[in-house]
C-alpha cells in the first residue's frame, strides 16, 4: 500500500492515496518489528507485535466505519476495508499459534 496504493484500490483523490500510504508505512513498521522478534526466536515478543498490529488494524476498521461524514462514502469504504486482510491474517496467525503452542 505504501509504494503502489493503486494495486489495492483505485484511489480517487489525494486523500485516499495518502490514507493508503500511511496504512502501508505503519504496516511496514509493525511487520518489521514482528519479523525481527520472530527471527530472534522470541515468541512472546512476536505475539506482542502481532497483537499491536491487530489492535491498530481493528481500530482502523472501526474508524473507517465511522468516517463517512468526514470523507464521503467511497473513501470511507476504502478506509473500512483496507485493513480487513491484515485483520484476517492476524487472526489466522493467532489461531495457528494456539494450536502449535
């Protein structure tokens, strides 16, 4: 989302492009922290990073649901659905970690 936001959604405005890029930047930072913890074999630290990412993406989703009056329907839909794949991935990861841990 940071480098090529149009691959995920077709941004119709600079605001939508900025929204997608800021989500991408944040996900790179959170993902990098999680990968570093995973590479060190620190499972608890990895789970903390994953929980922070899930919390952040869930907050983005809720904010998107409430953003229509501020940014209009199209941008609100983008803001609402952009974090959904990341929320899904985090939930799958947590379920899998419970099964193996």
